[in-house]
């Protein structure tokens, strides 16, 4: 019952396409070819969303620019996960007042996770009057209609309703690479980790139909894409809401049957829902990269409970042990938050002891940032910023040593990599990734981009490997 309401009817998407054509007609009457600028902050889901927005803008006849003074339409796709991400966006949006003075007919749009927050929308409404259109992630598919309203009536439009969210199929897309592609398999999050704003801004979990996902991946493989990353806030919840339930491991196994030379990656996995079935399926499926981003957040079970994560330190470690048993070559990465309210020095050190035990290939590390409206933001937080920074620095020191050691062990080995672009460094002009996702800077010529090659690793540092192509 609820399910059918979640998918945007095809007729609605068709109507948006009609509005795109109408806008294209209007923009073609400008005295110059229309230009759009799309500026993206935050996670891969935002990158994927921006590719859809760019698809719509392209179909409106726009070319793309990075210069706000040249742009007729500016879209800032924002992230709300931490305070510094929000501050940066407010700085960027504030600066746009000059571009708007230069070109008063310019349309400035703010979308993404920040836009979905009442307090942000209020601040934009009151203090950033040069912003014309504000819409949350749930309204992305309605962008043509909202933009048209601004263009036609020259009035400001705010669309931040619909907290549950929907699924829109068949939106146009601009893929910025022809080697790597993002495929969203689900949207939203139901986990409500106590520090996190995402469930409040991206709505409830909703999964795309497997048939839609398989068709998209099949098309990408046919078009020559070599690396496809499945996206979801928590891919392990995939399928729970489908009318004929299917879990993420089953979806991976179905995708794996698509013939061709390509790799499947996915993110993010929540440890509480990642289990033996998933790891066995990964181990068995030849197209699935032996790479797992499994955010632990903390190595202390009391803190994990306060974070509402749904697993203990021991349960997490047991999952890692199992995953490594079935995939000895597994590349494992994680997210860590230091300084959760009430965390003590001993508890922060438990996180360091966990990373020493797991020996992750790489980590994404964050200082806790209070998000208004989340339960954690109301907790007492006695540790000072300086103390937290000192714990954070110790964590980084330990991880840098571990990453350096793990990378050093690649030196002298030959590994299969996908050459995915240019690096900008004349000594190692190509960038590439191992099957496990480690970055390898390579010597060689640009005609190798998009190809799998064997790379002999000659050097390494904390962040990357360096090598040459083996004939
Ligand atoms: N403060 C700091 N880090 C956070 N993350 C999510 N919310 C917060 C917050 N309030 C981190 C988590 C998550 C990653 C995407 O961002 O580690 O896994
Ligand atoms: Fe945030 Fe937790 Fe959902 Fe990840 S799983 S988006 S950390 S609430």
C-alpha cells in the first residue's frame, strides 16, 4: 500500500520532461547559449544527485561552467553532516551576491541536505535574499517545475516538504566519467544514530525495484563503464520495504550475473546489518570488489550504545574476522567519530586499540559536530575541544602508521588496476585503483584510461601506491 505511493508515477516524470522542453525553449531566446554551474558538497549520494540535476539542465539546453559570473543558473548541492560543511556553504552562497549583482536575471538554487532543514531555509529566506530556489533532496525530481515557477513568476520558491521521500525513475543524467558510474539503489535512512542528521533530511528508507537497478547496471556495462558503485545510506537495509522482499546480498548476486569486464563496489554498509550471507556472496561473486567500507564509529561498547549503533565492539570484530576469513585479500575502511558527547579519554583510546587490532587500509576520521535536532546534541559534553583534538591526533598518527605499513607491503608486487584518469603529476601521469580500491599513481600514456592493466608497484606512502604498467 505504502510502497505504491513511494514511486513517483511515470506520468509525473513525463510532465517534468515536458517542463524541461518548455524551459529549453525559453532559455534559447537568451542572447547567448545558456550556462549552468553545479557546485556539489558532501557524499557520493550528492554527487549522484548532482549528475541528475546536470542531466535536467543539459536537457534544458545548458552547457556547464565553473564561473558563477558566467552562469545563468547556479545550483549549490549541500551537505549537512557537520557544522564545518554548512559554514563553507554559507560562505559560498554569501559570495554569490556579487554574481547576482553582475547578472540580476541569474537564478540561484540551493538544494541537498542543508536545504531540507527548517532553520537553514529560514536563514536563507531572511538573510540570503539573492537565493531564488530552495529544495530538499526529496524534491529533486521536481526541479524543472520549481525552476519554471521561479523563471515565470520571478518569485522565490521554497520546497522542503515531503519528509518521507519518494523514488523517481527515468530522470536524465550526465555521467562525468565514462569509466566510473554511481547507481543509487536506495534512499533515506531509518537508523537514527544519535549524532546524525541524515534520517531527518533524507527521509525514510526506500529501495528501488531490482529490475530498475539491473537494467541501469546492464546499460552501463554495455556502454563500457568499468566500475559501478552502488549507493545507499545503508545498503544492507536494501529491499526491506519492497513488495517482494529481496536482500542486498541477493541483489549483488543478481548483478554479478551480468556478463562483461567490470567491478561492482558499494557503500555504505551498516555493521549491524552486514552478516555472513553478504560476506559469502561478496567472496563468491567475481564482479564484486573485495572491498568493504564498514563504519565502526567507535571502539567502545558504551559509546556505541549511546550512538544507537546496534552492535558492540566484540560483535563488530567478529564480523570483520568472518569477512577476512572468507576474503583474505579484503580491503577494509571505516569512519570514526572522536569526541562523541561524554566520551572519556579511555573510551577514545578503545577506538585506537580497535583500529590497531583491525588494521584498516584507510580511515575517514571526524571530530564530533553537534547537529541541532539530534538526540546527541542534547547530551552533556564535558571534554574540551583541545582534549578531543589531542585524541584525534593520536588516532591519525596510529592510522597513518598502519596505512603506511600496509601500503609498503604492496611494493615489489604486481597488481591488477583500472586506469581511471589523469593524476596531474608529470612523473606518474595516470591514476588507477586496485580491485580493493587503493589508489595507484602510474607512469604510462593517457590511452590506457578506461583499461585494466597489470601494475608493478615500485613505491608507496601513507595515502597511495606508485608504479609502472607491466606489458
Ligand atoms: N559529527 C561528526 N561526524 C559525523 N558523521 C555523521 N554525523 C556526524 C556528526 N554529527 C560521520 C559518521 C558517518 C560519516 C558519513 O560522517 O562517521 O559515518
Ligand atoms: Fe547517519 Fe547512522 Fe543513517 Fe549512517 S546509518 S546515515 S550514520 S543515521
